[in-house]
C-alpha cells in the first residue's frame, strides 16, 4: 500500500497534500504503478474489480431510488410504480438497481469459483477469503431485504418464508420471529426495518471490501500458477497493465448488463412481483431470486428429522436441520482454508482436484435447478443428493480422501520462467 | 489459455441460460396450456408500439374491459403519449368522475349529538392530471358480488404480472372454448384452457364487431384482443420505446468503448507478452 509506493509529483498542490496526508501514495500503492501484480493473471481475475463496480452502481442507484421510494405497506408498491412512470429516468434507475443485484451476484459467484479453482483461499490468504465469504453473506441479506421493498406478492411471501425459518431455532424460535417482524405478522414494521437495513448494509459491505482489499494487498494477488511471486520479473505494475485490462472487462460487463436493463429488464425477475402484496392470497409457487436458488434447494432438501433410534425423541427436527444445512453451506466456505489440506494452490497442478472442482460446479447448477422446481417427483431426492454431495466435497473429499490419493506434483520454477523442472 | 477461457465462459453461459430457461419454464408448468406466441410490434430489440393499435386498444379497453377492470396507474394526461391530442384526452377525462384529493369540512354531529366537523372529499369531474378512477368507487364486496365472487384485477400491470404476459393475455382473450365433455363446471364459470385451473369467472368478453373502429379496421375478436394487449403492454411499460432507444445508444457506445479498450489493453501488454516468447 502506501508503504510500497515511490510516488513523486511535480505538482505543488499535490505535494502539499501528500506531505500532510499521503493519499496519493496510498492510491498509487494500491492501484497504481507501484502496486506489483503477478504478470500472468488471466481474465478470471477481472471479476474482483467488476464486483467493486457493481457495488458502487447499487449504492448510487439505490440512494437516488430512496429519494422517491416510500417504505410503507400502503404506499411502497405505488411508489415504485411512481418511480417507473413519473420520475425522470426512474425506470432506468430501478431497472439498473434490480438487474444490478443479479449482475453483482453473477460476478461474485464467478469470483468465488475462481478462488476455488486457483486455490486463492490458501495461506497466506485465509483471512482475505473469509472476508470475501462475509461479503457474500452480507450481500445475501441485503438483496433479500431489498427484494421485499417493492412490496409485491413475491416480496411479501419471500419475506414470510425466509423469516419463518428462524422459528426453527429451538425454544426461542417463535419469539425470535416476532422480534424480526416487529409484530405478529410480516407487516409495516417489517418493511420499515428491512428498508433501514437495506440502506445500511451496503455501506457495511463497502467497509468489509476495504478490509478485503487491505488483506489482498498484504500478499498481493494469487495467480493461475498458484505459486508465490519470487522476483520483480514475475510482476508488472498494476497501472497501466491491469487498469487497462480491467477497463476492457468493465466494457464487456456493461454490455451484458445493458442488454438486460434495456432489452430484457424483467427476465431475471418474477412476474408475481408486479402484483401488489396480498397477505390473504398465497402465490402458486414461492420462488426466490435465481441467486438464492442453490441455497433454497439445500434448505428444502432436508425433510427428515434426527431422532434417537427406536424412540420418539426428536433431537433436531427437519426444519431446523434444513436451516442448519443452508447456513452450513456458507460455514464450510469459511472453514475451507483448513479443510483443503493440499499445499498446492492452483488446480492446474492438481488434476484430481480439478475434476472435483467441476463436479462441484455442476452440483451447484443442479441445486439451482432443483431450487426453482416445486418439491415434487424426483426433485426432493435430487436436492438431497446435491446437498449431500456439496457437503461431501468440503467435509470428506477435501480433508480426508484427497490427501490419500493426490500425488505430489512438481510446480513451475517461477511465474516468469514457468517450466517444470 | 485464452481458448480455454472462452470455452469455459461459453459453456458456463450456456448452462446458466439453460438453468434459467428451465426455471422460467417451470412456472408455466401448471396444468394450463402454454400461451400462443404472437409477433408483437413492441417485441425484440427494435420494438415500438404500433400507434394505431394503441388507440384501437384503448377503445376496446374503454368500451369493453372498463366495465369491470380499472387501470389505476394511468393518468388521462398519459393518453397524449399514445397519440391523442390534449383536447381529446381532456374530453375523455371529462366523461369520468373522480374523488377529489382536496377536502372541505362539513358540519355534522358526533355520536352524542354534539356538533362536529367532518372531512368531505367531493366527487368531481376528472381532469388531465387525474388517474383513471377506480370502478365507480365500489367496494370490493360489491365488485365480487357482481362477478361470481371473483375480483377483476386492475389491468395496468397485467402484461408484466403474468409469465409471457402479452402472449398470455392474448391467448386468454381468444382461448374460450366449450368445456370438454365430462368436465364439471362451477356455475357462472367459463372454460378457458389458458387460465390456471381452466375455469375463469370472466365470461368471454370479446365478440366480433363489438366495437366500431374509427380507422375502419375490421373488429374481429382476434383483432380486438391484439389491440387491447398492445394497449395494456403500453399501460404496463410506457417507457419501452424510450428504453429501447437509449438501449441502442448505450450498446453502440459501449461496443466502441470495449473494442477500444481491447486494443489499448493489447498495446499496453505488448512488451510484456513479447518478452515471454
Ligand atoms: C449490495 C448492494 C445492493 C443490493 C444487492 C441491492 C438489491 C436490491 C434488490 C434486489 C431490490 C429489489 C429490486 C426490485 O425488484 O424492484 C432492491 C430495491 C431497492 N433498493 Fe437496493 N440493493 C443494494 C444497495 C442499495 C442501497 C445502497 C440503497 C440505498 C441507499 C438501496 C435502495 C433500494 C431501494 C429504495 C429499493 C426499492 C425500489 C425498488 O424496488 O426498485 N439499495 N435492492
């Protein structure tokens, strides 16, 4: 960061400020020529800057939406329609914000799978990885509460289903749910607190992002070979090399984003959310936004309770088990740096892991698919298998099976001389 | 490496699209029939609303559907956006009465017979800035009584509030059939295979020559259905044309920007890449 910058300027004003508050060397050391980045980063490394951009877009559009939105059950839906119809470019703001959430998740999911593939979670980047998982969890909370704000049918019923999960907590469950609702049902107090938190959390995310980048800059980026930077020959200055590359990535990203916003703005959403919330009318199927589907599948996959054999004593009932599995699927990501025992980072040099990586990707898609279906036919079984495999990957394969079978592979000498001796 | 990246990205994108497609199709997987596909003037990248269809559609809405359905998000002034002049829109507004948002105080008595004041919202002739009023201020119970217990939904957002909205509403309007023999119909319900459950409380609302189009178009049921759906799509998405127009500009600008960035990125990296070989 500032420490590794040899920032110099001829501009008097800049030097005056720099002398009193070394902000220019901070920027130079974080994003400038003085920040050394491995020179072999591929396009999968573009998704970090894209996630940052997506966050900024959400915050900017969100703040302007708030100027016209009304967090009240009687008025919320109409205020969103007011934004869509009467506010200048209100339709643009709202479609960017609504699709921006989807874009944010696509980018972050790719960013996470990049980390899984290239072993970016391994020492010395464990904390960096954990901060990333914290960001994911905060994003999920933010997006969930944001989706409640327009107060359509899916907003209401989604809020009801998800808050009801907390009733699975033993003993205090029901009181907990009432506490979350601020009453005896999902109602105005719920909407208002979700609004408050939906405004707050993105700034908490921004704070954690700063920690995430701080941690990143301590050891620098991982790279496709997964080996440490050994000499200055292995690196290039972040600027202009990666600023140029990130700008190209941003161009592609905005093209995709713009396609959805301008030509298919409701494709990723659910039609029922254009029906005002009606607590008396349950929609035919309650489906969360696509980015929650794998987690929703894990939640619903567990339909059995754990009891003491041959007795009626239920230790953990099915609902609680489902909730635990859902949160557990995120918890294993936090534990991942210690579950994966191999010192080799990149999948390039772990042929066996590479297979399991792609199986995990497919498993996630299967879970996403199951999450969108009604729990009928083979879906519950498929969901259960998908869930079981997910945990098997992290809790059995990585720590116990792979170390037994994975052969040591030779790693390349260095990034600038990527030959295997 | 680059090839690997493109290939994986392509396959990831396809599987993503497949999963999305599947998850979208599943919502329509209830027993009802998949809607007929219509080639709308407003669909596709270059879609715009067919003005004549919009005005005919409004006529159908006003003369047929408005007996039961509201469009509460549309203000009379919005009609100027579909080709009516301000005078015409004003004349349409003046056919309606609406509850004024301005109230006055009236002397009255409270429960104990003491003099009191009451807020009164007078019913006035609608003007350009008013929204289409709710069905003559009827209560929900009254409306349900008149429709066999069902509530005709407000139509301002209907084409976005159903999957395949425009196709669906068109199919629904033109999809009335005789109930298959053996099917037991609830009295007062009509058979329509496009509706969830196939029994709908709305009787077939459209039949030939129900309206007389000013532009001489033959008012077949099919024509009226297409026109009213075009109007309803506009009602749900009035900024569609503006959105598409801005869309091409943004896409073209971003395309040029991205190509420039691609080449400038190659240029920046040229020396590093050369050293590698
Ligand atoms: C992590 C960043 C954020 C995410 C992922 C996110 C996500 C969402 C989502 C999914 C919706 C529902 C959109 C819809 O279907 O209409 C929404 C609505 C909303 N958000 Fe956010 N949001 C973020 C940041 C913010 C911020 C920082 C603000 C305010 C400062 C904000 C204000 C709003 C408002 C007012 C709405 C209601 C209007 C509407 O529904 O379009 N959001 N948000």
